[in-house]
């Protein structure tokens, strides 16, 4: 058996109009949040690429300093004390920059990772009461 109840409204009830207005506001807010999130994500991706570029550049600089020091040692040539001090300071500065950039990259990775899904509880079904059956005497 199929039952279809049709109620024709000449006018939309005030509660339905209010509900529709509120739903429109919610949907507009969600739209704004999502576009802001997309803009923020694009900016973070750009920053992360720049951080990677700087980190790779500092790593290359450290490698070049190590190669220069090694080549000078092989040739038996020592740098003047002031030049060696400057080279050591540059190497330490590069190491500090690399450490800071690695920390920034780790923070960006954490910031751009999607949040873990929140489990939704499974609703407990409400038992349908069964009417008592009676038997004729």
C-alpha cells in the first residue's frame, strides 16, 4: 500500500522561509571558508617550495665549503688564520640556517597535512515496540 499526502501551500510558511534564509547564510559561509582555505593552502605550498629551495641551496653551500677544505688539505695548503676563521664561521652559519629551515619545513608539513578523520558514533537503533498479542479464549 502506498500513501502519498500532498499539501498545497499557497504561501511558504514563515518558518520555512526563515529556515531557507539561514541555510543560504550557512552555505555562503562555507563557500567563503573553502575559498579562503584554498588561498591559504596555495600560499603555504609556495612558501614550502621556497623553503625547500633555500634548504637545498644551503646544503650545496655546505658541500662546497667541505670540498674546498678537503682540497686545501690534500694540497697541503693552509688558509691564513683569518680566512680559516671566516670559512668556519660561514660553515656554522650555513648549518644554523639549514637547521632553522628544516624546522620551518617540518612546521609547514604539519600545517598542510589534512586532519585525521573524526570517527562518528554509530547511532543505536531504537527498538520498535511490539504490541502484545491476545488470543481468543
